[in-house]
């Protein structure tokens, strides 16, 4: 097996042996169970006159609640990816774990790519598995399924991959805790910058809008989150928000349009640049 | 026929590489900012030789090994391992390395760690089983093959690291302080392993500050201090002198100062040690002490140990 896949396998194996996967599985099942119970309660809600809510309203409430839950889920996924990626390289350099391995015929680029592939596989599988479970539970509880579930899961997974990649880039130079904290703060700031951009849209202030655009370019996590929101919104809601004009676009928990193709192309370039920079940085690191 | 030609070509290629030294460096230098970790290291380690690289803490021993393994980049100078430039990926298939800071995947078993090194080496999968059991047996971990490394003591982890350095019958093995975590039995085992490697023609680059250990197994040594090699040669070349210990009373400090004509002396009161004194001059020394009014109780000439020589070299270096 080529070294890059050996390293990837080792990364997955470590997560499994250290019981990270088991912990995630148990926590996910608990959260999905609770949320299924909570969503089921929506169907039993009544209006003031004691009649049950009409299906349209149940769908609307469910869709909005699902956006909030998905925001938290994507946040937890992104934060976990950043925390795990923070010490990915530096932890093994500092402990000496990489010394004996790098004396083998293994390129440093293979270490970087292998570790990224291993963690990326975990992020993608976890996002797909946990997301599908949650969507299945919501569907079972309320009969509501977001209009674009596959795209939703892909956007959520991609947001996790962005934080994983950023954490790993920082990990090639900084200690684990520093890299993890910087990645977390960057994720939060990108989200806040996205909100500032929304406010700029609402106020039609170009400077504020630019803050959102630039933050999406520097760290595309918030832009991908908007894609996830769009994938969860029913068509009726999107139509209603479009009717509101700029005011409808000034909401961090709503998306009137899907992410433009140019942005998605930039995301692909961003990953290539960050991975390339990680390899460049690690190659120059003295161990 | 084609197979024969292939074998001949392979043998010829191996022969070409085999004719080159195991390690060769020319003016290898490493600076960390203003700190000179290694200053113009030039040396050659022939194949099949056990080479001791000695020096006090911070002398540049580990830096030299890391430079040779491509873990650090030299500021200037060049190095070759097994005839190929440092950093060459193919060469690393023939090299074993036990780092000073040894750490292995705690979530793997000992056998799995060795399998990982077989895979990265890379060795044919069919040979892994034999390689792993042979390495485990050599380092005395056969009984713990299936146990997680996280349950190992530090000494056992160092043994495992040594085992990992041995997989694939390397032509050159770097051992950086290989007995730092071992008990006397473990140290004895490591000496036996090094002798075993030497007997099958493997060159061993041994970084150590345990001088008795080096003295027992090394063919040649280089002493490094402040990033510079201050002496090198075979054991016989380095340890040519005789050390003479004298126990005498009744000498004043002025008398002792006059004895400096017999070479460097460690003055410990009634006990004086002359670090490098020709055995023929011992009667002359005793006569001088007696003529000064000193009473001689004991004169013990002995061959200089590596420790004597090492301390002498470092002291000379400080004086310069």
C-alpha cells in the first residue's frame, strides 16, 4: 500500500482505537433521539382554538428548527475537526512519533495528504451518517424532509473539511492547542463576518457587504453554511423571502440563493491552496 | 537468461553502492539562528563498522544524526549515506533509526508497530511475519507482541524502537542514545545486538555519552564538542596513553605545581591522577615526589579509558 494510504489508515485506526468514533456514535444517537422526540412534539402542538397545526405550518416550523439544529451540528463538526486537526502534525512532531516514520522512505507530502485523507474520510462519513440519521428521525417524527438532503450533507461535510484543512495547515507550524484555538476563532469570526455582510445587504452598505465577501474568500466555512441553509429551506419560504427584497437577504439563518458556482470553484481552489501550503510548510519544518 | 542478466545488473548496482562508505560528510554545518549546532563536520564511516559519536549534552550529536536522516536541513555542507546524497528516498529503505526521543503509536500493539515499519520500509508482505518475530525476539519482546505499546515501560518502548530500527536487515543503523532508558541487563542486550549487527556487516552509527558502552562495542569514535569534532580515530589511536594514579602525602601546592611537567594532573588532595603519562616515566615521577619530601603510598598505572581521554579532550578544548 502506498505510504499516503498507510498514513491515512493509521489516522482512522487511531481515532477508532482511541474510542473517538465510539464516543461520537453514542453522543450522536443521544442527540438524534432527543431531537426526534422534540420534533415529534411539534406535530402535537395546537393553535389557540385547540385545533392541530396545519401541515404547512408544521413543515415551516420544522424547517426552521432543523436549520438551528443543523447550525449546531455543523458547528460541533467544524469545531471537532479543528480540535482534532490542531495537533495532527505538531503533536506527533513534539512527541517524537514522526521521527522514526520520517526516517523511512516516506515523503512529508505523503504524511500531510495521508493524515488529511484519513481525517477527511472520518468527517465525511460522520457528516453523512449522523446527518442521515437526524434527517431520518425528523422525517419519522414530522413527515418533513428538506428539499435537497444530499446537498445539505455535502455542504455540512465541506464546512467540516474547511476547518480540518485550516487546523492542519496551522498544525504544521504551531502547537496543537494554538492551532486548534486559532482555527476555532477563525471559524467564529468568519461566521460573524458573514452576519456583518448580511447586515450590509440589509442596509445596502457596500463596505459591510464586502466584509462578508472577503471572509467567505478567506475562510469559506460561512459560505458553505449558507449553502446548507439553502438546501434545507422549503420553496415557499425562499419565495417569501425573495419577495421581501434586501431585507429578506439580511438573515444569518436564511439563504435566498444557492452559493454561486464561482464560489464553489473558489472552494475547490481554497482546498488546493491550503493543502499545498500545508505540504510546503511541513517540508520546511525542521524536526 | 533475462533473469540472469537482471540479477547480474542488480548485483553490479549493489556492488557499486557497496563500494561507498556508509556515511560521509563534508563540512556539514547547522546553525539555529546565532547558535552553531554543528560546525563543519567532515567524517567517513566505512561500511560494517561500529562508529561511536561521543560528546557531552548539547554537543551536536543528535543534530548530526537528524541532518544525515534529512529531518533537519544543513545550513551548508554535504552528506552521503550508502553512496547517495542525504535525503534520497531509496536510501532510507536500507536504514534503521532509533531516535533519542523514541515514541511509538500507543494504540497499536508491538507487532503492529513493527508491521507498520515493515510496510513503510517497504518490505514484501510475505516477509513481514518473519521480520516481526525476529525483531521481537532480538529485543526480547516476544511475550509482549500482542500488547498495546501504551502499556509498555519506557525501557520496553526503547527496546521496541530498536526492534523497529532492525526490520529489513538495514545496511546502516543510527542509534541515538539507545540505552538511555534501559537497565544493566538491557544495556548488555543492546551491546550484543550491536555486535550482531556488526558481524553481519551492518554499519552502526552510535550516538552516546555512555563511554564504557562505546568503548566496548565501537571500532572507531569521534568526539564532538560545541559542534566540532575535536578528536577521532580507532580506539587504539585514541587511547594510546597511560593514566597513573598516585597516592602521596606531604606535598605542598608548589610541589604539585612542579609536577605539571609530567602532564595534565587531576589534583584530589592526597590522590593525584596523571591523565597521559608514558609508563617509562613512572619511576622518574616517584623519584621527584620523594625528592620533594612526599611520602608515596600507592602508584597505579593503567591504560587510559575512554572516559579519561574524553575528559582530557574536553578540558583541552576548554583551555584552548
